[in-house]
């Protein structure tokens, strides 16, 4: 069996580059971050498969192509501050951390947040700040953000707080369910563009 670096490189070429991911910085980040380290041992051997995987607490780590596509949509240059809603395993935040100056990531579940924080710290991703809280409220004390990525599906509309915490002209990338259809949507300056059908866990607001 090929080693992790070889499997990672093959994933970048076959799952990402050959399927339209063309931001070289995103491809480099996906080739650098060890996805296997963010997975439970029982599914680690599937780290570079072309699909989502369970991480516990009823949550998943997204398919590599989705992680790369969402990062590419943010069009990051390297000096930005980005908010991620839905930390999960911490893998998405790790990828974003290679693309911008600072990542604030918020997770509702303490156990997932603690595990993600530990993994990110162990791997040296020191420009990621993990918060526990309601992601639909954003993180007001760190706003405004140069981009926001949401890894759970909003019903009908994006949370108002997230739109309000964006720098002018900055993108919000979020899955939205409308009329029984779930689409990944890019929102910039109030204009929406539905891009691809997706399936994420629901975005949960206040209890």
C-alpha cells in the first residue's frame, strides 16, 4: 500500500485537479494537510477516498473535493482573516490556515472542538482559533471577516449575523436548502450564485 504522502498526492491529482480545482494554492494546501490525522482510527485507512467519513457525534468530514472547492471559492490571497462555521474534525480549518493569515472556527459540540483543537495544535497549525458556540451567530468579537465558510446546511436563508460580519465585497460560502434541494451557494454583496448540489448536516441555531 502506498504511504500517506503518495496517497495524498494522488488525491490532489485525480480527485481535485482533474475535476476542475485549479487554484494552485488550494491544491498545495490539500497536498500538505494530513487528512488522516483528523480521522478516527477506524476510518483512517479511507482518508483519501472520494467521499465524506464519520467523525463521531453524528458529524462527518467532508469529501476532499468539497473542502477544496469551498476553499477555492473564497479566493484567498494569504493575508485574510476567515471564519469557518462547523469545525468538525478541524481538517477544513487546517486547509484554510494554509491559505490565509488567521482562521476562527466555531463548533457547537465541546468534544469535537476539543479534539480539533488538540489535533491542530499537535500539527502546528497555530493560526487557527477554535471556539465553542452557536455558529449562526458568527464570532462578533473577531469580526469583520474577509471570508466565511459554512459546513452545515441553512434552511431557506443564510444567517443574518454571518452576512453582517463580512468585510465589504467578501464572500460567504454556504449550503442552503430550498424547496427540498440543497445547493452550495456563493454570496457576495448580496448576490447569490447556486453552484453544485451538496449534502451536509443541518445548520443548527439557538436551542
